[in-house]
């Protein structure tokens, strides 16, 4: 394990530095548009462009990485991200910023594809769960910590955009100097959306809905905080606490989903998300620390929903469908991330800033109700036949290659064997007639 981590250390360091800048840039841009007096609908549209670029990249970047190589692509995509960050500071214009958000989302998705396929290729099967855990911690802590850089300079000046670009440029150094050889990227395929829905209607709907919520939170969470009267320092605390809170309930909820019907766990978790969402929407007059405490709980609950959906879908997949179906799940989630900021910004425009979390509550209740319906009409899977829950990266930092780090996924390519142990443990095969 130590040898594996040592070989991946430069990659983790580069991703950590890069996501410090990425976490800062997203919140900075949202706050800056609010300060400039942009309507919430405009902010939602501009911020949704990140997800447009992200989704496009997951569809077209794989051949580029195959031809050019991982290290060169990491450098190229990081350079594009730096340029996009710097352009934001040159001119305050929603059309220009929308274009830069598409470019930034495209380049970040390319970087995540490089990173996750690299980790997948270089990690032995017996260590994959631990490497995935470290990857989740690095991405979550970096994104959350990047929020606190919002206090370094005035948000109305150009310096913070430059700081974000500097961090992204600095992220190039560890990877560029690594002596590791670039792995070979294996092509992936997707199952159709109709087939995915046939495998698990609840997992498909939940993946889309969680993308809607997550995309809206990252895009409009700072707008909500500014609109209810938080200072810039308090905005950073609110966003950082919510993102970092996404780590602390992963293990508990994962254990529960392994012991009980996963559909019921999704119902309970989304019902709790709805209740906490309403509490956040109503509690901001009580002070920042009360809201931050609720935000930690909200993040801890909400950022497990996609992982629960993925685990539910895996329970009903054939073994050879797991990687391609997971790619389609992520694409479905990405479509939700495009729709979310636009839809929730409209609700905020109609009812005020509290409309963001009231909208989250509506989405969560919808998932819970659909989960109740599926538990009534769908065929139940025995708990002892369920696969193991695996934490998933926050999906603004995940591509279809992150599923390869799951220890219960069969490799689509030859695996490097560092341990000498060739024993295989095939997953349980589900019948195609079972759906969740």
C-alpha cells in the first residue's frame, strides 16, 4: 500500500492544489455576480455552463487523452483552466463569463478523467477501496478549503481570479516533474438511458435529482448566503462547512444501506435532506453559526445521495454492465447539474433567496415519494444479496473512470498485479428481471 501511495503522491498533490483554485473560483464568481447586481436567473444560467462543459468533455475527451497521453493532457487542460480563470478578471460580462465557464468545466472534466483513469490503471485491486477513500478526502478537503481563500482579497478586484489561476498553474508542477510513465486509457462504453432506467428506475431518477440539487448548490449557494446578509467571511464558512460536511456521514449511511433495503435508506436520507433544507431556509435570521451547523448536516446527508443511487443500480446490474452503466449514471447526473442552477435560480427569483433550499426540499421529497412507490411495485432484493456501499467523489469532481476504483467492479483491462495474489472474487450476478 505504501508503495502504491508513493507512486500516486504527485497526482494527489496536483489535484489538491488545483481544486483549491477551482473551489475558490466557483464561489468567487457566484458572489461577484451577486455583488454586481446580476439577477438570480442570470447567475444560474452562467453557473450552469460549467456543467455543460463538463458533460461535453466526458463525451469527447477520451480519444484526446488516448492519443496525447495523460501527463501532456493534464498540463494542457490545466493551462486552459488557468486562462479561463484569468479572463474572468478582465471584464464583467455574463456572456463572456458563460463562455469561460463552459471552457473551465470542459478542462476540469478532462483533468478528472486523466486523474481517475490514472488511479484506476495504477492501483491494485486489493488497495482500490483505500485509494478511492484518499481521493475523496483530497477532493473534498481541497474544494472545501478553497472557500476560505475568498477572504484573502476584495471580491470586487481581480486578485482572487489571479490567485485561482496561480493555484491551477502550480498544480502542473508535481505532475510535470513526475517520473511515472503515463498509463494507457482504455475506452469505455455506455448503456442506453432506457436500459439504465430498466435496471433501476429509482437509481436513475435519484442520480438526475441529486445532480439537480448539487449543481444548484455549488452555483447558487453563495448567492443565497450573500442575499440573506452574510459577509464574505461568513459565505466562505457556509460553503466550506457544507462541502466538508459531505464527508462525515458517508460511513454511517453506507453501513445502514448495506444492512437495510437500500430503497428505504434513500427514502429516509432524502426525507431528512428535505427537513434540513426547510430548516436552513427558515433559520438564517438566527445567525451564521446556527446555519453553519445545519449546513454541515445538510452536506453530510445530501452528498451521500448519489453514492446511494449508484450502489442501488449496482445491485441490479450484470457484472459486465457496471462500468458502462455507471458512465450513463454520471451523464444523467450531469444533465441534472445543468438543469439545477437554471430551475432553482428561477424559484429564487420568484420567492427570494430562501427559495433555493425550499427547492431542494421539493426535490428531496420527490425522490422520497418515488422511492416509496418503487418499494411498493418493484421487486425487493434480499439485503444479503446487495453489493457493498462505496463512497463516491462529489460528482462535480467525478467522471466515468472513478467507478473503476470500486473494488467490486470487474476490470475492463489488464490489471497491474503488485501483490502476486491472483485470487478473484466475482460479484453476484443479478437476473435481468429484477429492478430497483
